[in-house]
């Protein structure tokens, strides 16, 4: 890798897309990070009620 050029993880773009989709539908994402153990992401979305 050339000096001064940062390489981004492809996973970051995926998370940005998921976040955009989730928030566009009224949901949210949560992140929990523990040093040495990794990260946990939760996707929370509202329920859709269909009247019959």
C-alpha cells in the first residue's frame, strides 16, 4: 500500500447501506463494542400492523 493512502474496509460501506435502509423504514441500529472481543450490531425495526 502506498504511503498516505488509507484503505477502507468493504464492511463499512455495507453497514452504511444497512443503516440507511433501516432508518428510512423507521428503525434504528445499535452497536456494542468490547475491546478484544469485537462488535455486536443490532437492527431494530418497527412492527407493521395490517388491518383486515
